[in-house]
C-alpha cells in the first residue's frame, strides 16, 4: 500500500470511529475545559454494546496495549470493584465526566441484574467506592418465569447493555421490576452521567400494543407481556431515538419479538414493531448483541424461532433477518428467511391423543446470533445457532426461496453451536464457537474465504452457552489484540461456571499472548459472564463477572532501570516508575540496609532510596518491590573499613508542653545513616536518613500525664536520649 493510500485509510478510519461515537472529538478539542488530574489528552469512549452502531466490537484508538506488552510479566489485574448482582450488561466507559466536587474523570458504568447501576472511577485504583450508585427497583425472581427456569438466575433486572449519549451526558437503562403489588414492569430510565439522578422526566413505563390476532392477544390487540418478555439486546441510540428490543425467557409462551423507539429527549414512545402480530414467538435475543444501524438510519436485527408466513401474504417474521426503516416509525424495508426455515424451528409437542412424528427436534434458531455491519461496505454478517455464517447485501437481503437462499454467501464457520456475534478488524471477522477454536475469516472481493485465515491452537470448552464473547483493541490498523471471555470448565447454560480472560495476537491467533490463569493468584476473574464481552478503553480492560465483581486489567508498573549495583560505601538511587493512569503504587523492602525515602505515587513517578554502607560485611543483595515488580539491588562488601558516628548533643530535656530540636550527626564521607524513634511521642520532622554528615530535626509531643517519661532517637547505633517532664 502506498503512502497516500495509507493516509487515506487512516483518515477514513478516524471518520468512521468518530461517527460511531467511539471517540468524543468535541470533548477532546475543547481546551476551555479543565484538564483531568489523571487522564491523558486523548480519551476513548465506549458508549454502547460492542463499541459502535455497526457492532464491530473494536476500539481502534488503543495506543497503550499491544501484543509486545500483553504478557504475564507486564500485564495483569490492577484492581477490582464490588457490585451486587450478575453483570449481563457490557461495562461502558465515558471520558472526562465532570463529577461534582471532584472534577473531570473517566468513569466506567456497570449495570447488574439486581437493578443496580454504578459509576466507578475508571482509572483510580484507590477510589473503591462508586461516585454514584442507584437502584432502579426490585428485580423479578427467576422462578416467577416458571419453576425450573435456569437461563437467567436468581433474579432478572438489567440485562441489556445501556447506551450513553455523551453530548447530553445521559445514560439510558431499561430495568425489569416486580413491584410490591406483585405486578411486573419494564421502565426506561435516563440517568445523569455525573450524578445518577433521573432526568428528562424519567423513568417512563414501557408499554406497547399493536393490532393483531397473535399469541396473548385480546380484542384484536397484542400487548407487551412484562413477565414473559426479556430485554436482552443492547440498546441503540440513533437519530435521537432510543431503540429497545425484546425476546423471551426460556421460550415461555406467550411472547413475541418487539422493537420500541423512544424519543431520547422527551422519553415519549415514537415507534413500535412486533415481529409476529398474527402469530407467536420470533424473539429478538441475539446473544445480547445490540440492534445494528447503518448510516442511512436503517435498523438491523435477527429473530428466533416463530411463525413465518410473509411469503404467503402474512406479516409474521420467524427466523428472519430484518431491515427496518425508521423514517416513519418502524417499517420493514427488507428481509430474509432461509429456505430450510422448517428445519430450524423445533416442532411443538403434539396435542393429547395424537401421535405425530416430529419433523425437527432441534432448536437452531437464526436469532441466537446478532447482526454485524461491515465497515466501508453494504455487507451484513450473522452466524446463527446452526453455526452457519451468512453474508448479505444490505440493499437486497434476499427474502425467501423454497429451493435456495438468495443471500451472498453462507458456510459453516464454527464446528458446533454459536450464540453471539463476530467482531471485525482489518478486513477480517473473528468468532469463537462453543467447543471450537477461535477463528478469523478474511473478506476478499466481497466474500469470505471459507478456510480460516488464522485460528487458535486449542479449542474452547464445549457447552450450550459457551460461545466466547469477543472484543478487539488496536491502534488503527496496527497492534491488534483479540480479547475473549471464556468458560474455564463446564457448560454455562444451566449453571455458573469459572471463567478465564484470554488475549490473542489478532494477526496470528495461534499466538496466545496472555490469559488470567497464568498467574491465577493475581489475575483470576471468578465466574464466567456468558454472552458478555470485555470492554477495552484507554489502556485498561474491564471484565464483567457473575461473581459480584468488575475486574480491571492493564499494564503493571514497569521499573527503570531493572536493578542497580553499589560499592561498599553505599549511595542514593532512583527508580523511574511507569504505571497506568490512576494506578496507586507503594515501594516496599524487607532489607534494613535499603532505606526508601519516597515510597508512594500515582501513575508515572519516581522512587528515591538510600543504600547503607557495607564496610563490615561481604557482598549482599536486596529487593525493592513496586506493584508486584521487583527491583534488585546488589552491593559490594569491604570488611576492612568501618564508619563511625557521633551525635551532638548526646541528650536533651523537654518540658511537659513539648517542643522541637535538632541533632548534628558527624560521620565519614560515603557513610549512610537512618534516624529512628523508639516511641510514638517523638517524631522525626526532617533528616530521617542520608549519606555523609547531616542534621536531624525532631518534635516532642506534649505530655498529658503527671509522670515524666523518656524516649530515645537511634542513629546508626548511636543513642540520643529525650527526657520529658510530667504535666
């Protein structure tokens, strides 16, 4: 690729990123706003599920994490935040939010099935408490769906990933609740990013009704069933409308697929679409993948098993790919249903007294996979539960043909069940089906090569719900990393299982860079959050779990130089610390001949230390540790030479009111020393330590008792006595 073409690609990529909302350019360019204490000039936002409206899953402005530094020695867990409830919603990141009384901060937002929403500092490892936390009502007990329901347990609250409007400073969240009177509800909340306060007159009750004779209808109207409907796909914000989609809980009838639109400013409903108004089912689930949207304002979705009769004049779209126009509410602009639709849908049990051989016992609905729009093209990709990859022309999805499918391409992209969505980067898609290898497929001349361009050297754990949710980080077209959240053992479908976070070189998936089990004592993530991808922003990886925790990973503190050597006389030394923004660190040593003068810092910093003389012993080695990293100090010995020390004066007497004083220490050149108090009421104000002769300043606190007392300041074996009168 020539230089001009390379520049054009970079510019176009930046335009796409900014248009998708990944990076809030207006905030970065506003020099009138105060610079945040702990954030860099260029900050990345992740404002929706899988990063953008195309749902690529890619952060293309990651300049910190790269394949050459994501390894067990340089990368690991930085801190953890406690939450109440399982995290099914992908964590979101908003940069430079002006928190009242604090100032601009990068915040990470976490929503849970307990209907809790948290706003944590995204960078500061010491700020464990959220800047704000709200509860949006009592969640629904899972057993209310039906006895034995186990897909989503033990409670159902916030399941879909919220969406953030950075321009208005609003996060939109849908919460499912069971009120004290036993009624069920879905409510749309608009929360202030900085405070969590409800705004725009919210929350509003989500209700919908369309004309139809379908399941659960009454008097010619099909209404939204709050108990049986599940809001799983990530929310979509498009042209000032928030779109909310619904599927089912465990296929418990009656249910339909729904898409509802709400004005983002007034929260008034402006659109309602039902996938089976005269039939049943056709849920919009998509493994949590959000509704996708193109630049023309069209919305794309995939439905599951359900009534299909559009080909015969009906209006029911079971097992369909739908393109919805949004100019006048929500209307079907194009659609696709596979020729073998009857084989995808399991036949319902026969009525009593009848013996019928079922045509199909398998539940392999199309809508187990969500839509991915390929950047810089008119192409759409889905992978269904039948593990078939289907490629579409967005201008001609193909409708239905009983003999063959009219979409552009389809082939088996995974070995077994797939639920979720691929991700995209650099002309390739990536996906990891249950019990299969992580694979990439390259797009060439408008079609995918059917042989993987790369794949991992091992398979993931097989299980019905074990397709690994993926995200990707890269610096435009360079330094790509695929991040995968996986089951570490067992099927996540009917139980909570242990999880593992993995990182792969996006250009060579056979090269696993790191995983959280390599140093489990430091990096273990707890329980696997099925269908929920990690979030990568500003040098950190935010990992959801079903363990009541959000984990934050990043580069560990790096020490420069890696060690030091000293002569027997000792000397002062410095360590340069490179650490992630907001990470608090402490330098420690267990060697009494190493004296740390500056021991703490945040982000990049410096440690100053002293090495005592070693004139009375052989060579020795000691260690300073910073954030789990070791700095080794080696020192030569010189048995033939010794340092002498003297203190002037040798003692002092202080009145009951206390006071301060000074001690003069005299010693030879290059001899190190340290002053220490034997009691808490004598403190070293300055001159705690040093090399060569020096001065020590001390402070004596007031004596509250009537009895006189005595303490000692010791300097390299010499004692300075302090006597204090009683009160």
